[in-house]
């Protein structure tokens, strides 16, 4: 089949968009930007892109093969990093990546089957974006390079499961067995402002697929769910796969995660939802743990992680004035063992917002505060750092310089829609470490056999961390294609200035295209 690289006709608006992107990206990014544009054109030709209007004909057409449905998506992204400055490594670089996912599924009266393959590719990774400790990996470019010393292209089974419907004769019960994706807090997500708050600010805090990364994560195990119109009970027992930063994502890890949750709609004050949940996390890998103890103590500690988390959350959206107000409460307590130490930790979040849903731009202002506990004296026998388990960190740290461990985050968020297909969002974060005796943590959990999954830098007795400001735009080009632009800047405070005295400012810009078929 001959492949033409012709795209849709270029308009004046398209030229202005390209001129803007070129003006904000450094010259080293132009080659990768060109690759992304050419690839998008080729994909659009291959997938027979339809009418750009929101109509049934523009939505992904179902491809049927003898009763099976073929579907998938392609994600292309260029990331341009300008990390905190150091002469010990390259903190300014750009690279590209793609992730292709293709699935085939079939629904029967009592069963659903799905098999999905993933093919990640990393292009132009920086080879010198890792400095000696304590500066470490200088952004995600260094993380991907460290995790993939041999190859930067992978292919593996992303999902493969059977879902049994009506388990035990109960039409409300379903059991999924195999390899699947899962995010905590997503048990009941209505298509409403309540569902938006749940998806953006509750889900994936402890368990997620780390969807921002170019490889992501799956779970091997069982997933039971029983739903009624107002309640849901969910139980998951599984092991995570490799992946996330490592393009090899086929094998599972010696890590166990058990999750149970009871969720209920609460309508006493507007549209609300509450959830009680518990998790059990066991890490059986013999890897060097990341915590604030001396290296010698950590090298001598071959004990396993056994952590129980108990928590709950409540979200409510209610009419008041000319719009809708929302409130959110989320909290957890953890107990167990951290190798040779006891583990006792906690975390809590309080948020509120107001949506002018009758206004043309539908502006939505939100703000809140989060606190995840940190460790104190490194010589004591109790580990007190809140452990985030296997999350998707990015919803809570869009500029991925930190996570929720030993973290205090006061934030403000503003979202509006200049056009029906365009969403603009900006966030400001005032960040500090909870404990000046603990570390600055980064990462999203276990993803390979030989490393812990979280990295840490010393705080040197300091707490003031950073101020982060960002802005993003998501434009729905048609029913199948989304264009995302993101830009962020971090101004490092005492912790970062001490570690990166040559330049405590960092920036991230990326452009992303996602195509469904």
C-alpha cells in the first residue's frame, strides 16, 4: 500500500500555531518536532481521518473482524527539559517518544475478552542527563536513559483479560482475571462536575497506570466489582508489571498489592460521593530502599516492605449563587514494616472550588492544601514518610519534580473553555518538605527488578522547596485527535538552591498529539 504524507490543507490558523511552537522551543527541538508532525500526517493518512466536525462520522469507526473489535490509539510527544543547572551533567535537552496501543476485544453474554499490545519508542534521549549524587537524574530524560541502557524500543502485552459478568447469578457483580489497568478512586465517576473532581483530584493517588510515562504500568491479578446505582464494592489482588520508564514491560514484579473499597453516592448536600478504602502493599524485592537513613544502614537492611493503608474521601458539588461549589476531603493512615523499621505515616488533602457553569467560558477556580508526612530522626526505628505505593503522580504534580511523599503543597488552579473544543488550565503550587530531616522524593513506584522505584535527594536540614507555575491547553482537533501543549516553570527555594547553586530554576515544555482509531 502506497503511503502519502499529505496532511489536511494548511490554514492561516495552523501557520500561527506552528510559528508559536517554534518561537518557544529551542533550536535543538526542531528536528524532533518535525518528526512528530510527519508522523502525525502519516498516521492520519493510514487511519483515514474523517470529517473534523463533531459528528458520528468523525468518531473512531469500529473495525470488526469475525465478531472481534479492533481499536487502539497512538500518542506522540516532544518534551523539552531545562532542569536545574549543574556542570556535572546535561540539564537542558529535548527528546521525542511515541506509544502505540492496539487492542482486540469481543463481548459475549456472560463474558468479555480483551487483548492489547503496546509498543513504546524513545527517540533522542540525552546521554549525559545524570549527575553524580546527590543531584542524580536531571529530569525524565535521565530517568528514561538510566532505565534503558540496551534499547529504547519495546513491545509487550499491555492488557489481556476475561471479564465474567453476573458472577454467581448476581447481575451487579463482575470478575476480571488477567492483565489489566486499574486506578483507585475510579469506581464510580459520573459525567458531571463531581466526576471531574474525582478523576482529577481523587483517582490514582495510591494505585494507577502512571499514564504520563511512555510505557506505563499494568496489573496481573483479579478485579472484582459489584455496582448498584448508588454503591460500589471493589476488590483487587494483583502484581504490577515492569514498565513506566523501562520499555520492557512484559514481566511482573515481586510486589503484591491488595485493594478494597466501598463507595457510595451521598445526595444530602448536592451531588456527593464518599469512599472508604484499604490497601496492603508488600515489596519482596531485595533492592536498596530509598529513605533518610545512611547508606550503610540501608545496605544492611534486606527486610521486606509490608504496609497497610486505611483511608477515606468525600467529594461534594452543590448549587450556590450563580454556579456550583465543590469541596473535597481525602486522608489516610499507614502502618506496617519498612524493612527493619516500623512504618507509621499519614497524609491528608483539603480542597474547594467554584464553577461558573452558566458563564460562556465556564471558569472554574479551585484551591487546596495537601500534607504527606515525612521521617524524622534517621537513627530511630520508625519510618514516618508517607508511602505512595503505585500511583499516577502527575495529576498532583503536573511538572513532575516531586510526588506526595514528605510533601506540603498549597495550590491554586484555574480552568476555562475559550471554545467548545479548547480547555485552558493553569496551576500554581507553593511547595515545602514536611520534614527537614527527610528527603526530596521523586518517582511513581516500582517499575523494574533492580531499582526501588523512588529516588531521593537530601534536604540538608531545609524545608522550603519550590514555587511552580504552569499552563496547559487541550484542543480537540476532531472526534479522534487531541492536541496538548504544556509549559511550566519552577523557582527553586532553599532545598533546591543548596543542591543546585548554579541555577535553581527549571522549565518543561511539551507538545503532544493523541489519535484514537
